[in-house]
């Protein structure tokens, strides 16, 4: 996994070096996530996080200078979890490979505790804040790299420019599907995923078995 250089103003004061302090940092991030789910992002501040986590404020400030640093660390942690899922499951990019929803990349990402918050509460940050936009851009490039590699390993003859273009489309398509199905019941999710996979397989078949469409050659 490629490393990401966090902007200085959003960097942690120090990285935890022991298991005890690593657990403390994770606890602070988990507590922040729970607070956002319960009370909304706008109401969260460092004092409230410390109170919710049942730690003194000095312990929080030992690692995080303000709530923005915590939010950024929370977003980066989610992206890294998603990248691991993508790398391990490799998008199941085989033509005609109908995947059970419970075994799909999308299901596994939806099961991450941060996913709903990231797609809803953090949407404005990823859309308008330059630092958070850059963080997602880094994440998107890694996901696209995995996707391109999967297509090539499965026999695609498309050139790099065309593959990059279609993988960028698939990234946005998948992200919109996940955001659009937040709050759906398991049955509704399964139904929508069936159509999502049908459309995904059409793109896979084109990339793996077909020629590059003319619009990619212009």
C-alpha cells in the first residue's frame, strides 16, 4: 500500500509507539465515529470526544491538536481499510462471475463501521475541502491501480489510457451505488446489488473481451 504524506496542519502530534498508546488512539477514533453517528458531525468537539471516550483531555491532545486532525485520521483509516478489502478481493473481475452479495467487495466495505459516516457525514469535506479531496484522490488512485491490474491479469488488451478511464468510471459508479443504498434493508440491498452486478459485468465483458470503443480513441 502506497504511503500518503499527511499535510502538516492535519498531522498527529506524534505516532503511538506502544500497544497501549495505539489502543488509545484507536479508542479516540472509534469514540469520534460513535459521536458523529449519534449527534452529527457539527456538534463534535475535542472536549466532547474526551468525555465520550472517558479519558482526560490531555491524553487526547497528546496525539491530536484539534478535531480536524481526528476527522482526517478517521477518514484515512477508513480509506486504508477499503484498500485492503479491494486488494484482497480484487473486484472479482471475471466475466460472468456472479458473486453472492455477502461475498462481494461492496458488502464487505458496507460492513466497515465507518462507511455510512464517510459517505454521508464526510461528503461535504470530500467534495469541498482541498485536503480531504486530496486524500480521496490518493485513495482513488490506489483503487484504480488495483482494478487495472485485475483487468490485465484477466486478459484485457486495452491500453493504459483506456483502462484508466474505464476504471475511473467504475470507481464513481461503485461509490454512487454504495452512497445511494445507505439505509436500505438487507432485502432491498440484495435487489439493488443484483442490478448493479449485471451492469458491472457488462463493463467487464467489454474490457476483457472487446475492443476499445471509438470514443476512447478520439
